[in-house]
């Protein structure tokens, strides 16, 4: 089931000056935090601009890259950022100039940053291959002086490493061949379901499937006794083809949200491999399906 995340955050205190960057870190749990790079820290939950005495001040919030101004907010994917005056609650509209008249004394203009995110984390992960994106900048200019610009970055590094778009699960936790004799082969079967997670796109998703076992030897699957003194090979068969440890299977999940498919897997043990073994001998293996998105 896809989850819809609705959140807003009051962010860490910031002081904005020339050459200061605002960095918004997306957290693995879905939250956000904002820090500055190259600047100082200000008061509680406030972004501060200094307005010089007898000088009017203009402040702008402007988009960069794939971001855009939408409903007065700086928006990209399902992420939106805005600022409000900490006292009057007046909103700094994205793309518009906020003009402040001159005053007789120097003062601080305090802005409260606000973040909203309505959607899924995957929407952010699809923005670009880079983990830090410049989505906009704050621009402050005093009449007659050069404007100071502070870039705003969205940092995805904290969630990039755990952004799995595929999951795989066998339909049963254990599978047994039962009793095997030297004149009778044994067969068993299981299903492997491969599914898109909520982080995957709605496009068709190619994948690569392989299997691993710590007991595999000479590119063969092996059952072994607990002591490891005795072993015998067995076979994995998919769509009529015998699959060895070095093989890879390529497939594609269909377009759509959280789509999946099942793969029928057969396991075969040749009875002749049991010749010479004592009755009641128990042999096992642990098999792991390894699935990797392609493209």
C-alpha cells in the first residue's frame, strides 16, 4: 500500500548573509531539517535579514533548476517552501518582490521558514541523479547597493542509500524434498513474487534476478549435512531451463503503481545422488534471491 506523507516543519534558526547557503536535508523518516553553510546561526526558528538605517530593502524568493513558483511557494515535485514574517505573518511570495520602506534605525527582518510535502519520497528521489539540488535562492537588496544572494539546496543524501524500488519474497519460508530414494527423483516448487515498492516510478521497471547460497560449489547448488561432511547437488529450474549460480534472469515489471509478478521455481534432486548415504540423512541449503533494478 502506498503511503501519503503530509508534513510541515518549523526549521532550525538561520542567519542569512552574503555567501550563505540554505540546505534542506530530507530525512529517512520523511521529515526535514534546515542548516546553513558559510553563515552564522541566528535566533530560534528564524531566518534574519538586516535592513540598514535609512535604506529600503527588497527581498525575493526565486526558483532555480526544475523548481518553479506555484501558489506563492517555491515548489519542486511534491515539495514546497515558503517564508512568513515572524511577527505579522505576511507571506514572502515566490517570484515577487517584498519591498520594505526605510526606517530611521537598523533592524532585523525575521522570516519563519515553512516546508510542506504532499506525496511520496520517491517523487524527490526522481528529481536528478545528484543528491544535492539547487532549487532556488533568496535575494536581498538595499537601494544603491549590490544584492546578496543565498542559494537554497535540497539534500537527498540521507535517503539515497535506502531507496529500494524492488522487493522479492518467496511464498513459503521453507521447502522440503521429503524422502528421496536412489531410484526416484524428488521435485518441489515455490513461487517468488517480485514487487515495486512505493519508491518506484509508474513506468515499466526492468530487473535482473539471481540466486545465492553459501554452499554453492563449482557453479552448482549443493545440499549439505549440518557437519558439512556430506553433500549432493540439486537443480533450480525456471521456465524449463536449469539455472546455475552464475546465471542471471532478466525481466520487467509492468507499468503502474506497485505492480508485481510471480516466478514459478522448481527444485529437483536426482535420486541417484543419494546412493551410499545412510537412511535418515538430513541435508539442507539456504537460498537467497537477489534482485536488482536495471536501467
